[in-house]
C-alpha cells in the first residue's frame, strides 16, 4: 500500500506586493489599493524509499519564482464579465461601468482570472505551479494566497483516482 505524506511550505519569502481592485457587480467595485500577499502550499506525495516525499527546495524555488512574477504590479482581471481591458499604446485602457481608467502596461499584468481576489489568485498560481510540477509524482496540491493575517483563499488540485500527478 502506498504511504503518502504531506509537506507544508509557508516561508516569509513567498510573498508579493500588488495593487488591485475587486469588482462586486456590473456597477460596483473597490477603489484601487494594494496588499502584501503571502503564498503557502500543502503538497501530498508518496513517501520515497529514501525517506523523502518531494524536494522542499524545488517547491520553495517554484513558489518564490511565481511570487516574483507578480511582485510590484497592478493586477487586472482579464476575464471579468464587467470590465473591458484593451491595449492602447503604452497603456491598458480599462472600462468599467461609466468609468475609464488607463494604466501603464509596464506596471500592469492582465491575468486570466475573473476577479482580482485571493480566491482567483490562488487558483491562478495553483495552475501555474501544477504545470511546473506536472512531471512530479504528486497526489494533491493546495495553494493559498493571503491578503493579510486571518484572510486567505485556497485552491486545491487532486490527481485523478489511480493516476499520479
């Protein structure tokens, strides 16, 4: 019978600072503001013959790289049904309700998410981590993004029954 073990990775360096606004409806959104987000992961993998389940250093490096990609950007939801994002020269033009905003493209990332929330950030980062880890023998990954103490969203991936990650 396969022996599974769980690794938890929650390091101080797994963080990113970003600006965003959450969209609540077709006419209501938050004001632009920022957070210092932290990222953590829970990884379930089979115990190897050498007493290791997965390489901590590998996953710490992968999480750090994912955080670095988002650090110090404005994050926009590219798949929101309530806003339109268009490239316009050196800027993104964002239309929401009766508002029009422009943000420098060099300072902005348009992500394939529906809203700029910790739930969507966790889902996005989990998909990225899962792609990086596709060849690894994992059973489950849970990735969490916190916008402050006591407030986080998590997304979980599980290998199909009988199929290693």
